[in-house]
C-alpha cells in the first residue's frame, strides 16, 4: 500500500510539475509592434562610436540644453507622436507633434531614425549611422546608439 501511495504521489508531482501553459514564458520579450511600443519614453542614453577613438557619451550633443534632458516622447498606437517639453521648460517650448513609422526594425519619430537593436518592453535601444567631419573636409562615419526608457 505504501508503494502504491508513493508511486501515485510521485506521478502526481511529475504531472503537475510538467503542466505549463504554452507561450507563457515570463522572460519572453514582446514583439516589436506599434501596439507594444505605444507609450511615453525619455532619452536616457546616447553614445557615439567613432572609428579610431572609441565610444563616447553623446547626450550633450543630442540634447545640449538642460531643459531638453527631461523631455518625453509619446508614441501612440495610431502612429502619431507627441514630443513634450517636460520639467524644465525651454524657451521657446520644444513641444512638437507628428507621425512615426515602424517598418520591420526601422523606427522613425521626429528627429530620431534608427534600427531597433533592443526592445524588452521597457528599454528601446537603436543605432544609426551619421557622416560627420571631425577633420574639416574629411567625412567620418560614426554610429550613434540611442536608449529610451519607458516612463
């Protein structure tokens, strides 16, 4: 009787332990869609990778004024965006509205156009390449990595 009870208990534990709803992986990243991206974001990091120099912080280049560092961009599911001059207000205000697009992993909204490299439901990261003249007359291609955090 004890062997039967032990076997039944073991079998019950194995059955309940193996019951797992398909697709319920809590660590699974959300799909990159306009619906999953809809929300408010703040630019929290910008880095420029320059050949021969390495990676440098570019926040002061992307958002040079202190009043720009607390701004929010609201991406809406209807593919419109609202850039809000939040916190310390710039003069004139930096508020702006427009449309945004998502084509595969290519996102464009206002002054930002980049390839999405990370989307975990909270952090949106992307890269873009720009050609600048570090030395006058000699264009250099740099890679800029933006990181936005959902608010």
